[in-house]
């Protein structure tokens, strides 16, 4: 874990990249006490140790299916139900954290990648086992900013400084063409990119990260905040790979691009 110092910061965004309907604004001063936060999202290997110790079964395992990005399925994969408005998400029987891309895949060849297909309760169960907790949204954003003042990304305002990718997001024409200039098609290892000023890896891109907070009283009150965007984010439809961006997910949402990292009070 890395230490995130206490302090004030400007939370949220109202710039041209923001999504006002998501509640990113207004920009406001927020204060958080010092706390610890995992330097990386929880990996498959870490989650496997939790499961081996407790026998825990995730919601996707109990239900028997989860949503997988269609581009990760074999060409001969049988037709399955898609999501209305987002047909690149396919309902796949046997998809869960053990089988991230469906029954033909295994976590064991990506032990250092983030665990996915975990819902909010699954994340909370792991945190409790580890003696930790989920971060609040303010804590997460404070940490993701890495000590920088009102910047778009954990490293500054430029999307790809020097033309070099700094996070795992979609490149090319979504969802059809992905030249993988960053080296990855789906998820990447939890420490694949250099850390920000506080020592956090992959604070944006790769996988969405669960937070403790409810999303908004004006939306369904059950939704929880997810931060950071994922490997499927692209400027053409989803600029939520920014530190101020946020998304509301129902707590039972478990897909192939949602993970988490743990926080701990500093005593």
C-alpha cells in the first residue's frame, strides 16, 4: 500500500471533457484525512488466495454467467445475448473471475492482471478478509491525482505525453479496430504503467474501480460510484478515463472491466 497524505484538493471537473450529467461538477474543495491505498488494483493471484482461504464464491459464479467484451471471444463463439445500446457486451455462460473471457479462458495465465467480474459485494468481502475497506470517492480521486493540482490525468493534462501511452485504454475505431499501441487488447498487468506521484499504478484505464459511495440521490439510490475508466474507454463515446470522471453502477454489476483496490485508515 502507499501512503496518501491528508490535505485539500479540487475535486470534480467542469471543463470541456467533463460529463455534467454524471455529477462531475461543480468543482469543489474536498479534504481527506491521511490513509493507505493499494498501489495496484487487486490481482487475480491475490483474489485466488482469498478464495482459497475462505471458499468464497462471487455473484457471477453463483449466477453462472457474466458480461464479456465481444472482441475477446473466439471467432467461432456461439451467438449470445448482447446488451441493448452496447452490443459489444455479450452474456457469456461460465464467465467469472476464474474465466475472465469465458469458459475457454483462465485467470492463471494472467495472474498479475486485475481480478474482474467482481461486484460491489464481492469487493467488500475481499476487503473485509484483508482487514481493509473500499476507498471513498474523495479518497480515490485525491490519490489518483497524485498530488497534482486540477489536472486531467494522474500525470498531467496531456493524453499521451511525447506520443507515449500512459494507460490502457482503447485506441483506433471502437469497437472494431484496436491497434494496441499500448501493448494490450484486454486488461494489462496491475503495474504495467509507471505510477503517479503518490505511487499508484493504473489509476486510470485498465479496469473501473469500485468506491464506497452511492452515486447520486437523483439517480437510482442503489448505484455505487466506480472510478478510473477501463480498457474499453475511448474518446468517441467514453472519456471517463480521467481522474474526475465517475460512473454509477448497480452493486450487482459484474463485468469483464470492473475491479477494485483497497484502502485502510492510517492510525
